[in-house]
C-alpha cells in the first residue's frame, strides 16, 4: 500500500505503507535510509522529529484493504469529532 503524506509547507511525499494501527503508521519514504514511524499524538499525525503531517491518501490495489487501513488510522481522530 502507498500513502501520500502532506507536510505543513504543502510538500507532498509518496510513501510505502508497511504497517498501520489506530495510533501508529510505519512507512518508507524515498531518500531516507530508515523506516519512519508516524504517531497519532493529541489528534495529529506526528513524525519522530516532532513535525506534523497529514495523510492525503492511502492507495492500494484492493479498495477494501485501503478502506480498512484508512479507517484504522483515523479511528481516534473521527471519534474525537
């Protein structure tokens, strides 16, 4: 699966989504040596360095898989609304 991450400056990055849970995502971002963990902290997706990102999209070959991951990744955010 792939994720589109949007940084505060508007820069978008395509990432390979390795795993997802309601509070954590692990992705591979092109140009980085290691995997990146993104945590949901106080309703905002936060990188290991403290920067906030938004998930622009989660793409998969199978629509059901993408919908399942998206729902898990946004469960707390949606519950807070």
